[in-house]
């Protein structure tokens, strides 16, 4: 009995010590890129899970290759049969909006809820580019906040060289929301706002999610634990500061958040909405900022907003405002 108690106390106390000594563990927990769900998927064969989709690779920097699926608007799938990679790439210039989908942590671009969303957006008439950041899926390298942001930025800029001026929207889910706003800030710094941003289940900053995790909650009453966690996150460049980013971003924004989100609390989406409205007011822009909330009884939680039968109308309504 006595021994068991001592064992538990030791385990309990050693967690903060281990995190302090090996901060990369926290990175592994946040990125969870080694969990390559679904393990059975062959990322080189998107046709196993989604039609009219081509797999290809880009090199955002020397030695880094990232995997991307390009899903065509569903209306084009008959034309697409047997066509070359060049044909597929050229369809990006057909005037239809292009959505860059930045997924959340863990798993690959073949995960079920990701593919389900891609199918809905394809049915709605959009091109979708679904990216596995460096270190995820069959992409090389190791994930980092700066590296993942570079991958997304590179993909956006690559699309802009292919699409002959059509609208490019960056869609970030969960951890991907942090990548999305980081990339949008970089674009804005380079002098061209991102055409549109959609953030699904976004957090204020990643540390706010880490702190509210049940495991972290067991420790938050230990003096100094919270500040230790924040300092580990910051010194290891794990910030993903959506709240800070939205204080400067003047891109049109749509936030989707479910009230029963069990991973990223709903109030974080609301906070971001308020920040962005405030930014547009201060900057005196007429940029469209919108939030769509899903009632808890729908049970969409963190990853199932794609189940909303009205989702394509919501996205179409948002994007159409930008095209006119
Ligand atoms: C591809 O489209 C065909 C014809 O509509 C359909 O029968 C099939 O289930 C689709 N495959 C996938 C993986 O969605
Ligand atoms: C569906 O979305 C559109 C566009 O946002 C909205 O105007 C409409 O009220 C929604 N319909 C339902 C049933 O929620």
C-alpha cells in the first residue's frame, strides 16, 4: 500500500520534471504527427477514399517534400478520367475558388472526417488542396510551427501561380487554424492579404488548449506549473497565436465552432470573432467577418461540423460575398 502510494506520487511529480528536461515531448503531444491514422491508407492512391483526386508533392524548401491531394469540383470528375497531371494542375485556372485545407494534429489527409469535408466542398463546386505538413503522412521532415507555416504559405503561393486570379481560401481546422493565421500574417506582411480564411474549431493560442487539458488540470494547482508550461511552449516555438494574429489580419473571416467542442472550448472561437471584429473597426475596413455556431444538441463537437447539411450553403454564402 505504502509503496503503491509512493509510486503514484513519484509518477505524478515526475511529469513536470520530465517535461522540463525533455520539452520535445510536449511538441510530440501537440503535433502527434507520428500517429499516422488511418494506418491502412495508401496516400499515393487517394482514389481508394475519394474520387477525382490527384496526389502530388511540393518542395517548400530544400530537402522537404510535402504530400498534397488535389480534389476537383465534383462536376468535373467525368472529364478527369485518365487525364495527365498537367491537365489536373491546369484546372486550377478554371475560375472556381480553391480551398487549401489545413488539417488538425494527428493523422493524415486520408482521415475520415477530413475526407468527408473534402467531398462536401468538392460537391459544392470547389477545388480542394489537402496538405500533409512536413513530418505528417508521407511528407518528409519534422513538424515545427515555423516549418508548417512555411508549407502552408508555399502551397498558397504555388496556387496563386496556377489559378489565374480565382479566389484562394485557407481553411484551418484545430491546430491547422494556427497554421492558417500564421500564413495569412506572412502574406499580409508581404503586401497581399489572403483572399479568405475559414477557421473551424479554432483556439486562441495552443497553450490555452494545453492548459485546459484534463491531464494538465491535475497539475495546475501546483505553484509554478502553469508558468513552466508557458515558458516551455514559448522557448520551443509552440505558440500558434490566433488571438495575436487576428489583431492584425484584415482578410475576410468565417469562424465555425460547435458549442459542445470537447477539445477546443467554444468560448475561444467567440473570443477570436470579437478580436477580428474589433480589428476591422480599428483599421476601418469593411472586411466581412462572420461566425457560425452549432448548438450542443447537434453533437458535432470538435471534428464533425461536416455533418451540418447546410455547410455548403454557409461556405458558398461566405465566398460569394467576396467574389462580387
Ligand atoms: C467514386 O464514384 C463512384 C461513382 O459515383 C462511386 O460509386 C464510388 O463509391 C466513389 N468512390 C469513392 C471512394 O468515393
Ligand atoms: C443555411 O446557410 C445560409 C447561409 O449562411 C443561411 O442563410 C440559412 O439560414 C441556413 N439555413 C439553415 C436551415 O440553417
